C-alpha cells in the first residue's frame, strides 16, 4: 500500500467544507424524513377518531400542509446534498487528473519510459473515477447514520437494557462475519484493478502496433495472449464481484439475526418472569431491529466503498508519489526575469554514464564545442550518439563528470533555462492530434504568420500544406495519411520555430528525401550561422560540411575533425564513409 | 440489448433462471419472517408461555434467514459467473474483431476510443448484467405480490398509484434523456483524455525539450474542464433521481390518505371502519410497490451508461471487414514474385489518389527498390502488398495469383515486413523477434539467434546482461533507434519469408551496418525477393531495378547506372546526396566517378533489370 490513505485524507481535507455542508444537509433531510411518518400517523389517528362524525377533505388540510412542508424540506436538503456531492465529485476527479498530468512532467524519463500507456490511461480515467465517485457519496450520509444509530441505541436502552445488549451482540456477531468478507474482498479488488490495467496496456499496444500484427499475421497469437489476460481479469473480478455482492444479503441476514435475538431473549425474560420487559416493549424491539440495521448497512457500504477507493487511490498515488527530477528542473532564473540567450558554448568534462549503473554507455567523455560551430556526430548504431544528446538535454544525469553550457554547469543552469536555449528534433517523430499550425508553433510564443509561412517554406512543407483543404489549420491525427517523412518535416519546422542558440538534430531527416533535406539543410545553415548545432546523421550530405565531426564508437569519441582530415586518417570514419560505395 | 443475448448459451439461460428463482425464494423467505415474529408476539401474550415454543419459532426464523442468505449466495454466485463470462466473451470477441480489421477499417475509429471500447465500456455492461437481472426480478416479484393484494380495493386508490407512477416515469425519462446525451459527451472526452495521456507519454521528451509544460497543461486542462463539466451535468441529473423517487413514495402515502379521507367521508358510517382498514393496507402495499421501484431505479440508473457502452461495442462488432480471406490461390512456379498492374489507390473519402497507374514486377530472388520524394506514396505502395489496404483498382499478384485470392494468413506468412517506424512490443527481445504466425510452431532460440545475426542485432543483444531475455520497454525505449530497426529486421528474418518488404528500414543504420545487413540477407535469404524503399542511394544502388516515384506515379525505372544516365529526378537525388550543402567538400566529378565505380561489381546483375520491365 503506497500513499493511497494519505491521498484520500488529503482529498477529504481539501473538501472539508463541502463534506461538512453535505453532512449537515443529510442530517436535516434525515430529521425531516423521521418526522414525516409521524405526521402521517397523526393523520391516520385523526381519521380513526373522527370516523363517526362529519368528515370532509377540509378537515385534514392542516395535516396535509405540515406533511407536504416536511416533504419539501426533506426534498430540498436531500437534493442539495446530492447536488453538492455531484459537483464536488466532478472537481475532485478533475483535480486528480490535472495533478497526474502535471506530475508526468516531473518524473524522470528513466521512470516514465517504463510506464505502459494503457495502464497509465486506466489510472487517469478509471481509478480517478472510482475515487471521485465513491468518496463523497460515502462520507456525506455518514453522520446522519451515526446520529440515527446513537439515537436508536439510547431509545432502546431506555426501553430495556437487556434486550439492547442482546440486539447489539447479535449485530456484532453479524458484523464479524461481514468484516471477514470485506477483508477478503480487498485483495481481489486489487487483483482486478491490476488485471484490468495489464489488459488495457496490452490492448493499447496491440492497437498501436496494429500494422505489424497484421503484416505478421499475428492476430491469433495476440488473441491468445489477450485471452490469457482476459482470463485473469475474469477470475479476479468473479471473486471480487461475488464477495461484494454478498454484502447486501449478509446485511439482511444480520437484521434477521437481531430479530431472532430479540424474540428469544424476550421469551427467555418472560419465561423467567423477571425484569421489567412489557409486551409493548418487545413489540417496540421488533421494530427497532430492522431500523438499527439501516445505519449499520450504511456503515458497511461506507467501509466497502472506501476499500475500493483505497485500491484506486493507491494506484493514483503511486504515480503522484513517484520520484521527481532534481529540484532545479523547474528552477527559473533568480529574479524571474527572462535572461538573455546563451551564446552556445558546450563542454563535456569527463562524462561517464550508463542507463543501468553496471552498464556504462559513455566512458569518460570529454569534448568542447565553440558557440556557432556545426558538429556532426557519427558512428555505428548504438555507439552512444543519442546518449550524448540525452545528457546534454539532461534527460538523464551523468554518473560522473559534468556538462557545461557557456561555462555554466547545466545543473546550475536549471533544466528549464537550458531547454529554452536548445531546439531539438528527436529521432522519434512525434505529432499530436491538432492543426498543423499548432504542431509547428507548439509552445513557442510570438511566432508571426509571416515567420510561420517562411518556416513552412524552408522546410519544404509548402506543397504538402497547399494540397490540404484547410491549409495550416488542417487537423492531423494518426488517421491522417501523412507520411513519416512529412512528419519529420513538421518536427523540424517545430524546432526552427523555436529559434534557439543551440540546435540538435537527432536523425532528424532520415525519412526525408534528399532533395528536401538539402533545402532544409540550407535553411538550417542560414538560421544557424551563429548557432551551435549538433547533427546526428548517417547521410554524408548532412555531415560532411560540419565544422567538426565526432566519430563515436562504443561510448567513446574515437576520432574528431573535419571531413577531409578524417578521411586522410583512414580510421573508422573513412571505413564508414567508404562502406557506402561497396557492394553488398 | 441483443448484444448480450447473443452471448448467453442455453446453459446460461438455465442458470439465469435458477438464479432468478433464488431471488424469488429469497423474497418469499424474507416476507415470511415477519409472520413468524408476529407469531412469537402472540405466543408471548399467552398466559402460560412455553419457552420451547418460542425457541421453536426462533429456530424457524433463523432457518428462513439462513435460507434467504443461502439463496442470495447461490444466486449471486451464479449471476456473477454468468456476468463475468459474458464480459470475458464480449471482450474477447471485440478484441478478435479489432485484430481482424485491416488498417483501412481501423481508421474508421479513433484509436484511443478502441481501447475504451475494449475495456471500460465492457465493464459497464458487465456491472449492469451482474446486478440488473436480480434487481429486476426482485422488483417485479414484489410488484406482482403487492398488485395482487391491491386488486380488490377501491378503484379510486389505484388512481393515486397511477399518478405517482406517471410522475416517477416522467422523472426517470427527464433524467435519462438529460443524462444520456451528456453521457455521450463524457465518453467522447474520456477518449480525448486517453488520447492526450497517450500522446503525453509518447512525446514526453518533446514536452521536456520544448519546455512545453504550460502548453501541454493548457491543452489537457481544456479537455479536462469539458469532461468535468459534462460529468457534473450527468451527476447532477442522476442525483435528482433518488430524492425524486423517495419524495414520490411519501407523496403517494399522503395522497392515499387524502383520497382515503375523501372516500370515507362519502361512505356510510357503517362501512367506514373497513374502508379505513383498506386504506392502511393499501398504503402499505403502495409503499411496497414504490420500494420495488427504488430497486428498479438502482438498475435503471446504470442504463444510460450501459446503452452508450453497448452501442460503442456493437459499432465494432457490427463493423464490416472489407479485407477478407480469399478462396485460396494457385501459385505458379515461374510467375514473378510480385507484380502490380495499373494499380490505383486513394484513401477512403479522399479527393485525390495517392497512387496512380502503378505497374511493376519483381521476379523471384530479385531486389527491387523504390525511391522518391517525401510523401510520394512509397509506403502506401508497400502497404498494398500484404493487403493492409486494398487497392482501389488494378491488379496485384504474388506468385502469379491475385492477392485477393489468398487466405490472408497464407499471403502474409509469405511476407517479411519491416515497417518504417520500428514498432516493438513490451515483451522480451526473443519474443519480439519470434513474432507472428509461423505455421504453428514457435521458433527455438537457435533460430531466433540466427535471425538476429542476419539482422545485425545479435551483438548488441548479447551486450545486455540478460541477452535475449532482456525486457523491451515501451516503444523500445531501452534501445537506440538503429538497434530498434535491427530488431524489427530480425523479426522479419525470423519468419524466413519469400518476400521481404523494407519500408525505409535502414534509415537509422550507419552505412557499414547497412551494407553488412544486405550482405547477410544475400547469404541467408538467397532465394527471397527484396522490395526496398529507401532514401539513401547507397542502400539501393545495387538493386536489380530501381523505380523512381514522384507524386504517386512511377517516373523512371532501371538500374542505378541507367537511371544516372536518363532519369533527371534520380540524378537530382543522387547529386543531393553526394554534394555537400553550401560548402562543397568533394568535387562533384570525383563523387560521381566513385559512384559509377561500383558498376564493375561481379554480383550485380545489370541485365536482369530489363527482363523484369514489361
């Protein structure tokens, strides 16, 4: 159990006003509800007494008036309570989702990379739903029920203490049974939620990998795997649902048990001819037995709902309490002013790093890049090129050594300020459902229409955008037929719109045709004249005019220099270079 | 609701009947208990009270209570069993149907909604069917019991019940109509939330890199705001239900008394006491009936959600599949491995065609390549071969048989497809390589290793501490881009297919790995036909035939050398790759000369190209 309790406690604290208010409403509604039968009883008695004489509808108007007034009071408070709860529940859910969403941005990538999309989605939707819909609904009527319970117990004690003890003992025996069932239900609810999370993850992945599943004719295997997980859901939910379904019958069994306790104890008392119990007293207890079951019932449903909420709260809290990135991540500059841009000197000082501590990817890497230089990083796949960039971006922290920008260690710079100065195009193209305009401008502020058009043109997107019915405002989604190359162009345009002193292109043009790439390259060269740029690429056209080429292998920079210098060296670079002319 | 009945087997209907009987007995037992308590009350009033008599009655009550509990346990056990199996069955079928969709049909649905349809919506249906029937039976049975007893009273009292029922009905309808409409919006926005969460996790690096926290938050908060608003509207509408119906019950009692007063006042004095007794009895039955309505309401409250959920599930189950198994194909030994004849393709609903008049052939064992500008339709063309999409017109043949004649499994098992985006699954490395239907037997580790060696993946896999058992993280996050591509290539190799399809699958590989890979393929998959889409001339220059595409049409075909002579588009592509941008670091002539130097290579079948051209 991790933090679910605290989360629920926090929610209750934050909504204490609403909870108290709805509790008051529930109590008032309960009072009106208790008075109502008395009014009707009085009406009945009046009728019975006056049956012999003249009787007209007019005579009962006062009774009707007070009954209807009570009914109105009851309805008002009951509805108010429900409306308060409905509204507050909505906001509790909303706050949880927003907190979860904000939190995702503060969790280090090493953790988020392990998250399954479907599982996280089910926490955002299903678990949040369970928490928000159960918590207030159970809390609001609690005091009203407690008051009912206490009042009944007082009345019962005043009628006959012996009988009261008998009823309490019977109820208690039943409660033990219930407690056992409730306790047994808990783990099954947890199993059910976990099984559902795993099923959702699998479904999500099968859908995002649909193309591969089809092409490999893997539908059967996927279905088998799905059915296995489905079976797990089935087994756990059968148990959970069955046990949850037992609560209601157990409660009525409980009230029947108190019946028996009442009559048997009463009979015993009578047969012993001792005590002060009257026939009327016993009749009253026969009425009390089911009445006391009602608030008990509420208490049990309260516990059961709370238990379910706790399972979901644990799942939500697991994300909310996940470790966060270093504190400086969201650190702004000291005075909160927008600092002038960095110039773009980058230095790696004896950097050692491994994604897993025992598996070092970069060994004691040192490199220095002057502002305005164009650096190309080449090397066999898996040599650590993207890792280099990941560290510069502080997606990961090095185990040893440090990275400096403009002579300032990036840890002091703060991630937000660092990122403000870097525009990056990642290897994995990422677009979201939204207009092309939104996908390009993204979070950059103050991009004029003129500049946007220029960027679109520079990136070779003008033709594509021109063919779209709504131009830049066309919404793209995963259903749109947009090619991988076009997506890459969009992400490049996004980076260009950001206009930062440092530019990183990680395999940014691998799916783009070379003519378009040439155009982009020219545009980038124009833009990056005074900027530092890092380019990871395999194509020669992209790298050979770099000011400096880093050749990486197995986590080390093994060669460094200009294209011609490296060719003359006859080392790894030259080998990589020449391999493109050799036949397979 | 017929969604559910389809899934109920004969056995289930019998079991359902048994559980309904259980509920009926439960109600009977429960109603019997007060009779015995009343009996005890009478016994106690007797002069010579026998304790054993009381105990006897007490035991009967206890038995009835146990009986009622037992009935509830049995009924509950059966119904949860049926309900869960029902949900499991529907879920399994929905998933199977999803998997049977080709990309064409899947594109009719929002993919984030597919997940919800397969999970959350089915749970709503399950919840309803686990509790619904029992609530219904309980309510109906109570209703019938009460109605029978009410039958022989003054008709005027029935009016009050009628009015109250009408009021309850109107209340229910208003609430449901309000809620159902908004519930639809709730579902839609939940889908959007799901999508945005998926996008957020998938693009988390971009969010970080662009400091787009505010932007991302704004977009999410807008959706959340809408979802919350709709949620609150639905909650509010539903929250009127319980107070409304309770008020109706009390109102009914008051009305019965008012009507009673009216009836009694008009009757003879002599008849009045019996009318009064009728009234008291009637009001207790009326309360019973309304109690049944409350039970019904708890079931009915779930209905708007269940209706929408069922609809969304049915939409999938009823969606026609366009791409289905063919009758079976007769393979011709001497026919080309792949041939396209005047193939056109346009996405459904799109105005213009993506592919126009595509004709080409790839003979068995040949390597055929496609090159062309971004968005020219190369990937789309490849998607047509395994029938991921259906060509709009024209004919595609594999081994001389129309691809529409093949059983889909037969067709796709001949093909090793390597997609442009390296899609990996959350499984072990071995599980990712040994993926797909392979004629009924799983590959052994040796075959997996062999495939990984050909795919140039073995080395980096072995560097991982757990080797082939390494767990692949979501989207392959623990592998570099090039490594992911090599894993997906190994996956295709592992099937030992007749035809390989590489959709720009070498883009993240360095030239050396690219070359080694092609060399290994040549050695280990000698007879296979290779269809390659690539951007790099180096990847395709030794292909038997290269097709140059531009805006959905083939504008040039031939070997590298032929195209260098006569295809301007191709020449431009080649130039752009070997000429530096801005600063020319190698003189043009030298690069082009070295490009042509490859012509002398012994294993280049430059002649084979012409035979293939029709």
